[in-house]
C-alpha cells in the first residue's frame, strides 16, 4: 500500500554498510511539461508533429493517482533511459537500483531510491543528479489551462504503468526532480536542441502514448490503434465477467438442485414411515382394545369415541388429579403404564379383533343367514308337520 502525505523533508544521500546509495528524491511534479511535436503527434493527425514544443498538462489527479504511484514501487532505476522497456528479459542489462517507496511532497512525487551499482553511484557523486520517469500514459489532445494560466495543447489523462526511473543529466520535470545536495538549478529551455530531440525517442517521459497489453508495454501506438486495442481489452474483460457470472450461476443452480433432491428424499422417507399397512392397523386395534380394557378394569369410564391418547389421559387424570396437570403426551403414557401395570380385564382377549378378522366376520354372518334360511325351510318338520 502506498501512503501519500502532503509534506516531507528530503534526506541527503547516505551510504549503506554495503556501499549502496539510499536517498529520497523528487521524481515527478504537477504542472506543464514541454514535449517535441513529433512525440505527441508522430502521424500528424492533430497537426502538431512539426511544432518544436507542445505544452502538456499533468494535473494532481494524474500524478498522484494511487494505482499509478504504486506501479513504480519495485521498478528498476536506470542510468539514462534505455531504448526499450525494462523487462525480465533485459533487466540485467539496465537495472542499477530499485524504487523502494513513494510519497507526496506538495506538488511533487518523491521516491525512496536505492542505487546498487558502483558506476551509477559514482555518476551521482560526479554531479549526475536529475531524474526522469519511464512510464505508459494516455494523452488527450485539446485546449487545457494549467493552474498558473499556461495554455496547453494536450493533457496526460492517465498513467497506465511505471516502468523505471532514470538517472539523467537533465530531466524534463526540471532540476527540482533530482538527487539533492545543494546542486545548482538549471532553467528549462523553451526550445529543445536537435541533439536532445534525438535522445527523446527513448521510452518514458518522451512518449506520445503507450499501452500495456497482458503485462507487455507497447510504445508509440497511434490513437486509432490504441482505441481499437482498448476496445478489444474491454470486450475481453466483459466476456470474462459474463463467463464467470455464468459459472457462478451454474454452481448455485447445482447446489439448489442438490438441496431439493435431498428434501424430496426426506419427504419420501417420511411418507413411507407414515404409510398405513395391515400390520399397523392390527397393532393400532390391539393397542386400542388393550388401553380401553385397562381403563375399564381401573374403573374409569371414557367417551365411546375417545381415542387411545384420550383414554390414557382420562385414566391418569382420574387417578392423579392435579398432580398430572401440565403432563406431556410422553408423561401421560408413562403414568398410564405405571397406573395400569398388572391390570387385565377378564374379557380383554375377546374384545380384540385382529385384522383381517372383519373378513371372517362377514363370512360368518353369511353362513349364519344361510343356516337361518335352512332352519326356516325345515321348521315345519319340527312342528310335527312332516
């Protein structure tokens, strides 16, 4: 995390025990920067290519954007700008130190720098002190006005990523962006000399527009190509978001289906347990007859339509009175068994009609009727009318 502050006191360079040079130094500022026309508009799309100087505004929102500042942390320090972006493939050729931290110093962005190369440290000791950032940036062409009233033809709208911080003889940000120890200031030239213009084709503060594609820095991209690439990147990001959303929904739907399947299986099990079977009917009839017989033997009269639970409660209430108030169904069942233990009505066995005895009863009734009819048919014989 990068923490920005409003003020700081710049430290003087100091040597570590290993001979490295550690220093906090301003490396970028808010305000107006001078660029050559060919840097801003190489294809002359905006008619600026042949201008010696184009003033470009860099405001607070761009310089101190947290993501932009953070992108410089851990990036290499180089001795002059390399002709190519610094990557893992060429880091050994260009890196002379590391950017260790960043913070705000008024209108400046300051970096904590650690130079680890003896030749570069010697260059600093010899007076090479100014700094210049190498980074990708998006530009807007138009009419802009700086805080001091300076008219600008372009504005840096977004720093897309820091690549390196270069130690240079003269940086575009001015002499204030330098490793300080009382070195005299240098004025910024309005017109850039031809030999300087040739050097300004390197990466960093010298670029018109740079894009980062899958971590690769692509310099000097035209407006049309940049727009097309940016749109493709946005479309790819949108497709990735949609794919992720679809995947998340599929996972959620699968979880819902699994939960429903479990719920259905549980309901089926409960239905199976609750299903009425001949055996359950026989057991219920036997229990009812037994409870009813015990109630009668205990001398408790119950309603003719009382079920098993009601009969048990009537017996418990009759025998225990107020002591049974508040009893649950389980309490009543236990109390009933205790109160009627050993009680058995004489006619208990004859009152139990096990299932499917109803079918035998129907057959018995039919046989009895048939016998009655036969008796009627032969009754005259019994009366002496043969």
